C-alpha cells in the first residue's frame, strides 16, 4: 500500500465513513466497510473483537471467511485466552506480524490460536478500538500470505479503527445515546474534512511559494545578473549610443515579461514561442551574449521532438533545470564551449549539458541555491540528475527523465 497518497487515503476513509452511516449493529457495520477496507489492504479475514460489559470476555464479528473465532461459543472468548490479548489488555499499542504462525506473541499456554493455523493467517495487523477514552476491543486484519503488511498499513488501520470505534461505541449505547453519538460523530467528520481541506490548502500554498522562489531564481535573478553585466560593460565605454540603450531596454523588457509569466504561472516565453529544443538554444544564445572570451554553443536534439508532446509543466520543469545548468556554466566555469544534447534512452529521455570549464567542486552544496533547485525540480518529475566531473576539465550534467513522466 506504499503508493497510496494522502488524497486517495482521505477518499477511502470518507467512503468508509459513508458506508457505516446508518448501520446500527456490529455485523452490519463490518459488512458495510469490508469492501472499502479491502481497497486499502488485501485481506483474507477481518474481525473485530468487542469487549463485553463484564470486561472479562469479548464477542467476535468477522468477515472474509468463517473461523472458529466467529462461532462465539460461550466461554471461548475470555480476554486472557485471546491470541491478541496484549492489545485487548492495552499492553501493546498494536501488533504487526509477517507470520503469525511462528510469532510467539500469538501463542501461549491456553491461547485460542487454532484458527490462525487452520485458516493460515500469516500476516496480521491488530489495532485497538478506542472511543470516548476507553478501549472497546480490537480490529484484526489478516492475510494468508506472509509479509503482506508494513508500518504504513498500521497507521492506516489505526485511522479505520478510530472511525469504526465511534460507531461501535454508538452501537453499544441506548437509542437516545446512539443518536447523540452519531450526531457527534458526523460533526467530528465534518471537522476532520475541514482540517484536511485546510491542510491541503496550506500544502498547496507552500508548494506555490517554492515554485515562485525557484522560478525567480532561475529566470529573473539570472536575467538581472546578465543585465548588470551588460550595464557594467557599457559603463567602461567612452560613450554609449542609442542602439546600446535599446538593447538594454529590450533585456529589461524581456525580464519584466518573464516576471509577469512567473506571477501568472504561464510557460516561460521562450518555451512558449519555440518549443523545448529551440527554447534551449535560444536560452544558450541569451546566456553567452556579450561574454568575452566568447563561448561556442550547440544543441543536438536526437529525440525527434519526443519531449514536445509531453505535458506543459514537464517541459517547463526540464527547461528550468537546463536553464540553471547553462547559467551556472556561463557564470562559474569560463568554458570555451557549452553544449546541450537531447536523446532517447531505453528508459525515457536524456538531456546532457556539457562545458569544458573549471569543473564543479566536489564539495559544492547540492541542497540549496541553483543546484538545490535543480535537484528539487528533477525529483518533482521523478527524473535522475547527476553532475559528473570530466577528466579533461569541465562539467557534465545528465538529466534522465523516465517514460512514465513523459507519457501520461
Ligand atoms: N558548470 C559549472 N562549472 C563549475 N562550477 C559550477 C558549475 N555549476 C555549478 N558550479 C559550482 O557550484 C556552486 C553552486 O552552484 P549554484 O547554482 O547552487 O549556486 P550559484 O550559481 O553560485 O548561485 P545561485 O544560487 O544564484 O544559482 C557554484 O558556486 C559553483 O562553484
Ligand atoms: Mg546557479
């Protein structure tokens, strides 16, 4: 269940909550949610053990398959004889096992553990059902395969148990109390939804803040640095003519347009106008303009426009990574050449940015600034990025983009 994201989990939990609404006995509640629980964990057997008012024994309700546990023969279900007594007694917060058949925690003198062997319930998760400050029982999820569940599953099982427990608590109350608890639970659900909604919103804002930060860094900061360089070149001249000023004006104008794009979150102008490989070439031209000694540049695109069909945001991310690699090469390495090569590989697409300059330091900080941004952006599109030193001198940045990111 590793791949389940927070949104999908929320949807499932809400579905469980809807499925139980209105069910007022244990077996119906369990039957209603079984399908939803199955979406979260494959299981062969699920049961809940509900502690009876005596506090000495408990009743079992099961779905999936029938076992001796479900037969509820009087006297069978004393807590001290339950294989999951450690959780029923509140001694352990949960039980997670890859193989309950050999896990000693489930087997002891007098344990009613025969169904574990008869039904071959190897993998098991046992979590407590807590409501209104008391322990009502346990939720037990089992699978015939070994090593089926992990710690994430325990967390999710706990969510489900919390949700079920409030309903079970309602079931254990009189009619009036039932209605009150159900109303309270509905309010709790609404509150949870609001809380999760607010969390999603904050996460969205945080991501947006990061994006703007990275875009300003890769685009606006680099543009303004270039313009300052241009102005300082002009300052060293005897006189400045109208043509020079017009070029400067153009530069600032472009920078303003890009800044507006960043604010409006549209594609970088150069990408919109030219497509990816042309945009990279245009970026190279812009980056080396006016640099002395001059830098020879080249773009080789062997992908047959493969990446042009990809999602806009993927292209933008790739462009931003290449843009920073180009800016870095020009800014730090004093190369004689700077080349970008795009190719198809067995696993997707590869973009290489190569310079023959000073070479990147081994101890360069990969976690912040431009290099940090490149790493973050690569991770966002599930791409691999590496910075390889070149024997003859220079830097070789390799970006590997997987098929799955390109074809969606
Ligand atoms: N192509 C390159 N050739 C040589 N050194 C490089 C190259 N790319 C990066 N570096 C080195 O790595 C360091 C970190 O790069 P990074 O892009 O993170 O920061 P920066 O370019 O100095 O500042 P900024 O945060 O504005 O990008 C640079 O200071 C430089 O020393
Ligand atoms: Mg940089």
